[in-house]
């Protein structure tokens, strides 16, 4: 028997009902904030992530699914990667499609599968689902605050806010960050014997990434390190104060975490995460920050931006802690006679569906008793018993499966009787 690849998941049954709700609320919430969808390819040139995310990040160094494009004329082929995140691809699309013309802020969102070759654990898979929003074209701290507000609004609407809290920080800019890097390098060099192998490697490449380490011994060393907030230049300090002011005005609650950093190199100034204690080591449910230099780094104009990503697998896991989800059952089950489904019964099925009434039928012509049991198992409210005599009169027997009462109704009245208050409205 074949089994799924380690770190990949099958989703089915009632779990899909939870996913459908999470994704429906996502689209509605983004629409409320006038954030428009952009649909991105799953595959990008590896250089998009090398330049955008940063070659010293764990994602680029060891977590991407990368392979050569053998369709290229050269012998080695161009390196391609399954997307590990959505921001770099969104910015690539923004540049390639000239979305910076006309000038002004563009608010875009993406959703779909991402891929990372990391060790699978609870809430962390090799194929996982993310949605994210990018506000490209404004350097205002109000854009930062409203992006965070959108993130928190979504978590409120899917009813997981009680499991989470928001942490914010500033990671400075290219002007003030080098001095802070020097402070960190000096401090961690004094304690390098106590750092894990990954952090010793980060120490020579990007000491800021050490602050993101979850190793217990590293954590003891990190807590005594200096913080970026003490090294901010006046412009970054003013920006951060303004972000906090706007969050207060929006009634968004937050905690300042001076050791919080994002795992990608493109972030400047504002950084934020929504974290939970309910999913073990996979503590971040969503997060993001400002990335003013990313568009230019990927070959576009000097356009600022801020955005975030949401781990939808983790959102769904938290939703299931507080609510039970069930797939929508059929409104009715058509019970047929004679061992073979007749054209009149098929016509009835189609007529009900044309009125947006979800209805099921037994394809195999089983006996009536077997069909009624099957109707019960589907969770249908009614059984529509399509007897030959009744059908000849333009009627059916309608059985309420919960009360076991039944009555003869005309097909016209049937549509009115079972069609009210059904959850579908496609017309």
C-alpha cells in the first residue's frame, strides 16, 4: 500500500468543513479591508528567494525544495524552487506586471500551499497552507498598524483570539542595524561555547538570527543580550512610536517583545507575530513586518511595503479547539423503486438541484429499507420517496427522518417545503 510522503497531509471529511470556514472568512475579511487577490505560481526561480528572503536564512540554506529545470538548453539547467513563502513571489509579480503604475498603494493577498524541507512536527508540515496580505506603496506607520489590524480582525472572526496574543518589535533599518549587529557579535562571541551549532554559524553571517533560536541553552544567553530598541536611529524610533499610537487608536492589544525577530532578511523597522501556547513548538500563527527595500532588491523601483503571512494549518488547529465542524448534509435523499433509477426520478433530482437544494440519490437501485438507512447516515432531513403512483400524479411522499412522519406533497409544494432556509444561494 502506498503512503503519503512524510510531512504531507490528506484533508477530508469534517476537517474540510473547518478549512472551508477559515478560507471563507479570510476572503470576506480581506475584502472588507479592500485587499485584492493575486494568484501566484507555486514554482519560482530560486533566485527570487535567494535575493528576496536572504541566503543566510534557514529557509534558503536548508529548507527549500530546489531542482534544476532540465528544459533549459544549458546542461545544468536553471534552479527552480517550490515556494517556501508568498511575499517574494508577490513582489516579483508586482514588478513584472508593472503594478507600481499608476503609483499608489496596492493591497494584495495570496493563499495556497507552501513547501519547506523541515522536520515535520505538530502544526509544522512540509506542505502547508498560508495566506498573506501585502500593502505595497506606503511608508506610513499607519499602513503597518492597519495591516496588523487586518491580521487581528481575521483572528477575531475565526474565534481564535483567546488562544493568541500579538507581539511587536522594531528591527531597525540599514542605518542603525550595523551598530546593533556589532554589539550582538561582541556579546555572543563571549558566549559562543554555550551556543548551538546553528547559532555559531549564524554568528558569522547574521547574528540577529540568533535571537530567533528556540534552543534552551541559547535562550539563557539571549535573555541578557542588548536589544534593538536601544539602538534605533531617530527615524526608526519615531516610526515605532507612531505604530504603537495607531494600534492604540485601533484598539489592538499588543506586547512589546524586544527579542522578537522575523526569520527573513528583508524585514526593516516594524516586525510582529501572533503567537499561541496551544500548538507546542509551533508557536507563531501569523506574523510579518515592513520590507522597504525588497521591491528594489528584486529589480523594481524603490517602493516601500509591509505585510504578513498566516499559517492556515495552525488557524484550523486552533479553530477546532473551540468549535466542532460538520460538513453540510444533503437537505433530502430521493428514495427510488424497482432496482433501477428511472428518468422521472433523475428529472426530480435535477429539478431540486436547479433550485439550489442539496439532494442525494442512491445510484445503485438498492431496496427501500437500505436506502432509508443510507439517507439517515448522510444526515439528510428528509427522504423523498418517489413512488410510481405518486409520481404519475406529480407528487411524492415526503418523510421527516427525525420524526418518521410522512405526507404526500406535490412536487411544486415539495420545492417550497424543503427549499426554505437551505444554506446555499448560488443564483
